[in-house]
C-alpha cells in the first residue's frame, strides 16, 4: 500500500454558507426571552437591595450613575435574549452534525459521528414547561469538544439521537 497525501484545492471544498440549517423550536425563543426577563428582574432586585442597605449609594450623582449603568446592562441582556434565537441552527449531514450560534462572536461546531461516544437528552424544569430538550453529544476530545444543541422538540431530540446511534453502529460495522 502506497501512502498518498494529495493537496486539496480550497475552491473544491464545500461551502458552509450553502448548508440549509434547521431552526430550533419557536418555544425555545420564548424560553430565551423569559430567561432574559428573569435575569433582569433578579439583577434589578439585587441593585435595589444594595441601595436599601448601603446609604452611600443613594446620593444623587451615584444614583444617576447606577441607574444609567443598570439600564444599559438590562437593555443589553434583554436585547441578546430577544435576538440570539435567529442566529442558532443545526444541520445533520451524512457523516457529521453542525451547530451554529452567536450574535457578536459567531461559532460553528462540526462533530463527526465517528467521534461521538455518548449522546444524552437534557431537559430542565423550564425546558419541560416549554416542551423542549437539549441534545448533547459527548466526544473523545473531552468537554471542550462536546456539543449541545438546545431548543429541540423532545420528538426531534429522540429521533436525532436514534439516527446518530444507528448511523454510528452501521459505520462501525463497515
């Protein structure tokens, strides 16, 4: 057997922009919005508590500074919560799964099925309320190379898990 390592022209590589990504469940968008609102309420409650217990903060200049900073932070949290959904998506391909996310810092993660060691479906209390789940693929590379796809319907999460497990089993037999 002769070793070969040919150069691949970059123009021949598949373009990620051409991939049709599946959108996450709309109820996941609602969950993201509720999480941002809850976060804002908790931060505002913490700030109000600080004003109550630390009298130095109630001076007029400090009050204006704190309120301005608080409003900017709260607006940013709500804006991210309301807009991050449209930047997330996943795609299943013959040999791998892709997940993209990020508003400011875009991330695209591709996991080859032959690297997957374990698949888990996660569902917290809010996920159960909104009837969604997260699918986590654990790989041989450790936690930094694992992939979690949030916001899937429970049915889709189970179907994808079963499909990947069958695909992995059939690939191992070949």
